[in-house]
C-alpha cells in the first residue's frame, strides 16, 4: 500500500482526491489550514498546517517519517484565490496567492522529491487550472501562480525521469467547489454558457485523473498537463 500526501484535502477537489484514493487502497494523509469541516474524509489522516510555512512543512515530513507514512506520492492541491482587477490589486493579494499556490509547492516538494529520487520511485501531481493558459479577468495573481505550476511540472519531469519520478499537472476547468460557488451567481450563470458540456465539473472527475496518473503502471506518463474542462478551453 503506497503512502500519499494530498495538500488541502479537507474540502473540494482535494477532499474528492483523498476519498477516491482511499477507495483505491492508498494510505492517505492530507493537510488543511483552518478548520476541518464536519464531513472531512475521516478514513485519512488529517494534519493542520500552513503550507506557506517552511517550518510547518519540515515538521509534517518529520512526523510522517516517524510514522512510516513518508509520501511516495504527492498531490500539490492546496490553493486560494484573491481576485481583483489588476489596477486595484494590492501587493498582499498578489503575494498571498503566489505564496500559497506556487511557493508552497517548493517547500513541500523539494524534500519529498529528494527522497523519491534516492528511492527510484515517485509520483507528483500538481493541480494547475484552466486559467493558467486561458487567462481570466481579475486573476493576474492566480493565473501567474497556475502557469508557474505548469512550467515547474515540465522542468521537474525532465529532472526526475531517469529516477522513476513522474511529474504531471492537472488543469481543472470550473468545478463545483467552495472556490467556484463563492463567485457571484450571475457571473456563474454566464460561465456555464461558455462551457460546451453545459455544466460545471465534479470534484470526483478530477480525482479519477489523479488516480490514473499516480498508478505504478503510469510510469511512462510524465511532464504532461491534463485538461478537465468540458471543452471550455482546448489547447
Ligand atoms: P477549496 O477552496 O474548496 O479548498 C482548498 C483547500 O486548500 C482546503 O482544504 C484549504 O484548507 C486548503 N488550503 C488553502 N490554503 C492552504 C494553506 N496555506 N495551507 C494548507 N492548506 C491550505 O479549493 P478547490 O477544491 O476548489 O481547489 C483545489 C485546487 O484546485 C486549488 O489549487 C485550485 O486553485 C484548483 N482549481 C480549482 C478549480 C475549481 O473550479 N474549483 C478550477 C481550477 C483549479 P482550509 O479549508 O483549512 O482553508
């Protein structure tokens, strides 16, 4: 049974990934930052920490090592938005999103990748976004962070390939989670008009792709980005 770490697994897409991977017989640990909702995935191990804090990430990995739960598979999912038109965006809104969505990936991935490289096996999946390549009004910070993830994924895939470490990204379109449901209702209705599939995606539809990418048998799939967006943006 392989060990998986899912960042931001208490809600939304991360929670669906945790639940799906438990069904698939993985041993799953997930992180969250604020509070566990009542319906959190109880069959997994929950760890409260802030992925933007290097010390928190170090302490998490020490605890996992002690408990024989050190990740062989890492799903970098934790992410936030802080939308504003660029002419009104504060430096804090910009850096908070870049720190949470991109820099935190360095904090957790580097130590985990070093161990994967030594052991000759690893799977890393980074959750990007449709808006990395499509762009989105009000999301210069978010789009920059998610496009950064795709470049990071390709570069690390090249480095990890001969060590049995695959690195891929998944770019969801609009998925029914808190992040999307907090968008104003009239804007959401307009978004659906732009989705040829005629609906938002479901978190489990993302989780199934992650499950495919992390399988032992997927060891020749690396450096790839998977779009899951109901044909909203084709690239
Ligand atoms: P949610 O807002 O529903 O959940 C975010 C999760 O990340 C929560 O578990 C949250 O913990 C955790 N988190 C946020 N910041 C931190 C932090 N600093 N440290 C630790 N945990 C943190 O997000 P979604 O499920 O909608 O999104 C998941 C990922 O998918 C994100 O990277 C997002 O950008 C991406 N995505 C989502 C899309 C969508 O349509 N929903 C579309 C494209 C991409 P807590 O609850 O404790 O705050």
